[in-house]
C-alpha cells in the first residue's frame, strides 16, 4: 500500500472516502480513504476491527460501488 501523507489525504475529494466526516468544524473530508484498491482493502480490514455497525455497512457499500472486483463479504464480521 502506498504511503498516504497528510497533504495527499487533504487533496482527495470527499468521494474518495467511504464514511463522511464527523468533524464538521475542522473541515475533515471523511474516514477510511479508498482512492485505490489497496486502500479499499485496508479500509475493509480497519472498519471490521474498529468501526461501528453503521460504518461497516457504509464502507462495504462504498468499496463495492467503487471497486466491484473486490469481493466484500456479507455478514456481521
């Protein structure tokens, strides 16, 4: 996976994130960046570890939409 610097992350459009920002005042664009395949796979792994049920569903939908060739497992885990 390519190194994602702060400046590169800030340059992404909102559509490059699977979950909208919860920091409206700080101008954050979102969580779980999915600009490419490796980040999308990593987002699935991270949200399964740390995300809420709602975030898990959002990330799975976003990855499936942007990268249909990535197999997204259904279920609670």
